[in-house]
């Protein structure tokens, strides 16, 4: 009944180090598709360059990180969870409600003002 | 009063995050989080860093998120 409010979420996925940039982009598109299907809006996709892991995860010492930021209501989360969980090349992922972590938005307004 | 040498740690005067509200407490900002870890990768106590309890709690979650994602170690060596 009640409409759930659209919130800002952040998902970070750690992909297998051997993935090509192209394949990573395909995965990013898949995520975007899921967000769109639920009338959400993908705010940003940030593909980091390959990074050494602090400790091995699924026997890998390096990995490709992708940070997605999107808005939408929470009903899209199970679907997103599904595609990341059953993606063999996704070593680990984390989905976060940005609003619950005030530290993550600290200073964003301030930097805009000073510009 | 100036911060004094007391016991083994120099007491930091105020919380870094209260003084600089623009500093993010984000699991992605690993360089900053690292300043609150010992060289073995353990979280430093508040009495060592001077962080206030509110920000220490936020820091703890951020560090744990970063550890989960393999951005920070649980332990070193």
C-alpha cells in the first residue's frame, strides 16, 4: 500500500582480476538494467583500476572494483542481490543504504559551496 | 592547556572529525581510515587517537566494511 521512498544506495562489487574491461562493462550494464527495470536511476558507475587486495579473497590476490550509486526503492535490492550473488566472477559485493551512514555524505555540500 | 605527555600516549586534544566536518568517514577512503589503524592493522583505541565516541562508532563500521571488501586487512603479518 504505502509507497516506499526512493533512497540512495551504493553497491560495490569485486570482480575477478582476469576479467577484461569489456566484460566488466557488460556486467555494469546488467546492473543498470536491473535498476532501470524497477524505475530506479543509476547515478554513477565508477570502475576502479585493478587493485591489490588486503588479503586473498577466493584465492585471488587482486581484483577489479566497481562502485555503483543508484536511487530507487528497496524492492529492487533482491534482484540486484541475485545477479551479484550468482555471478561466478563476482568475488564479493556489498550493498549499502547511503543514508544510514552519515559519514559517507559528510562535506559533500561544503565542497560544493566552496567551489 | 597544551596536550601533555600522560602515560604512554600523548592525549590528542579534540576529535579530528569534529574539527574537520568535510572529512568523509567512508569505507572507500582507505588512506584516511588507515590513520586509525595500528601497524598490525588493528583499530586504534579512542584514547590514542582522540576521536569522539560518535565518530569512533562511524569509523568502526567504515573500517569493517572496508575489511569485508578486501580494501583493508583484518591483520597484518
